[in-house]
């Protein structure tokens, strides 16, 4: 089963304030709180990426797709911190390959069959 979750600006604001430490929150003026809430609303208003989660018992697969908005330095640091071929990713890559390769071969054979029927 998969799940998609869109977050509204108000939910983001609630999460923000819940995570804020009480002593820090107490130091904010009303104007500062309003400015923070406006910034959070503006940030949440941007188009959010597609976020699909496929749950497989106690494991899940998460696929996120959307426009890259991080700067080049942050992307480079992320690739350094989370390399694609890290040992933790190997089982997922193997399982993905087991399903992906036969699927591609099936699609190619199907298209070949369709084209052959169209030509003859």
C-alpha cells in the first residue's frame, strides 16, 4: 500500500511551534512570531515534491520526485554524505535490479511484437 501526504502551511506552523523549546519561544515578541509564521507559510506554499511510500511489513520504500531546489554546494555535500552505491543501499539495488531487468525485457519484447504486427 502506498501513501501520499500533502502538508498545509498551518500544519507546518504547528509542527514548528511544537518543536520550539519553551524558553526560546517565551523570548519571541508577537511581531517575531507573526514574521516566523509568514515565512513558514510562504515556504509551505511552494510546490511540494511527490512523496510516495510503499509499505512492505516492517520495511518501506520511499520515492521522492520533484524539482531540485538545493544549491550546488548542498547537492554536492548530500552526495558525499549519502553515496548511491553505499553498502546500506546494495540490498535495495539488487532487489530493484531483479524486478527492473525482467520488466524492461518484457516491455521491449512487447513493443517488438506490436511493431512487427503493425508492419506486417
